[in-house]
C-alpha cells in the first residue's frame, strides 16, 4: 500500500512559528478567526490552508485547500451548502484541481450535487477482480477529466428527482508495468477514452448539515447510460444505490451507517469500473485497489462529537469499520471474497457555530494502512 498523510499547516506548530515573518499579523488574525469564531452563524465562511503530502509515485506534493460554507439567503432554517476545492502540484511535474459541492437553493427547491477532477496524476493498476495481486501491476500515467453533476428538483418534502451527467476523459495514457510483472494483459480502455453518461436520479435527503450529520437519512438511486449516440466511446449502463443513516446516541454522539452498491452492464473501460477504496468508503485501501463491474460495500461509524474532556469542547473522536467486495456478475458474489477495513481517528471542531469538524483518520486493513485528513466527516 502507498499511504499519504495530509498535513494542514494551521494545525502545525511550525506554521505558528511563521508569524515571525512579515505576515505575522495576518497569520495571527486568520488563525484567531478560525479557532475563535465570533461571527454571526448566518454569515458565509471561507477557509483556505496549505497542504503537504508525500508518496513514492509523486514525490513531495504541495497544494492548497479551500472550503466555503453558507446558508441560502443567510437563512439558518435552510440546509448548509458547501463548496470544497483542492489544487496541487508535485516535484514530478504532476498537478490537479478538485472541486466538490452540495448546494441547496432557497426553500430547498433545487439541489445541486457534483464534483470536478482535472489532473495529470499517476494511477496504480492492480488488475481486475477480487483476486488481483496485492502489489500493483502497473503505474498508469495519464491526464484525466471527470465531471459529475446532479441537478435535482424537490418533488415533495426531502425528496428530489432530476437529471445526472457524468463525463470522464482519460488521455495520453501510458501503462508502465511493475518490475515484478513479466507480462501485462492490457484492459479495455488502455489507450484512453472519452465517455459521456446521461441519466436520472432519485434522492431522499433530510440532512441539515452535509459535513456533519447529527440525525438524518440520505438515499440515492441513479441510472446512467453511456451511449455512442452522444459520443461515448464505450457502450454501457451503470446503476448506483447509496443509502446513509445517522442516529444520535446521547447528547453528542452519533451512530452512522452506509450501504453502497454499483452495478454495470456492457463493455466498461478500466478507469470507470466500480473502484473500491479511498478516503470515504473502505478507508485504508488505495482507490481502485480492487475494481470490477460491480461492487457492494458497507460501513459503520461511531462518532463522539465532542469527547467529554474537561479542558476542551472542540476535540472529538470516531471509530469505524467497513466491508466490501467487487465481482463481475451476481453469481460470482462469494463471502470469501469480502475484504474489510477498520480504524479510528480524532476530530477538531473547526467552525463551532456551524458544527463542522476536521477529521484525522487512521485506517488499517489486511494489506496495510492509511492516514486521511479532511474537513467534514467521511459520509
């Protein structure tokens, strides 16, 4: 496994020492505005901070992350909307721009949910199926564009229906086999491809704060069709089901659970197969460590927000566990092919009035472990 430890400078003592520079006053005021927030709860808030990471395939990676949160019309009875941004470059001349958003219009009449990924970044390819080797078979150098958007209209309280769009383009692809691989069978889409999916989505969502849900329920059912008729190079269909449940336990604790499924038919390029792993679901596994047409996954998490400490009300913690399996068809679904992950982490209350935490998670699996540092809970 190749792990990354994201380091936010505003949490490091070294960043505080930088106040000796000309930016001394600005840094102090900026940190104070974050750590001692006295602004009106209805006021939009913006946070930007540097990040630092290292991994063998990228060398040192330097970037900036940003978060913007707001209530529509500054009305706190509305749901909290958020926009996340992240940009980076590495010493290996790799770069990327990520944008994620969940935005609610006034009165929740419209719900906009999506993400954008623009990057020149290596992908690790372990093969296809649940029996793929533990060491990656090839490093895939490529340029990637991924835009996924949902435009949903409220049809009744907490129920949204609308269109979904997914466009993925992989170009300038080069498979670099691992030194331990004698021969490599190249998968569908190894030369790169551009695929546009159009579909419909039905979402039930009664969450008030998507970054830290205290009590709520979310469920999405979606179908996406990739067809040469609208210039998709591959012809396939994808079905998605994502259900999340949150229940308060006592005054400050939360039990959260998620069940996720993705099922595909047709010829699917390797980069658009169902990918297991990442910073949200099956933490501890590299994104795409396992991939196949279909995936079933689930996770549970107990959150203590905050911990009952006498010296601080801003420190929390969480423990979590998950299980998942990828498979080519339903009859290949076997209990023995299930993999697991588990772990725990710390939380720090970043915006007290909006109840937003930053999380530092440590996850371990049968194959290795991983560190994750992000703003907002994993799901």
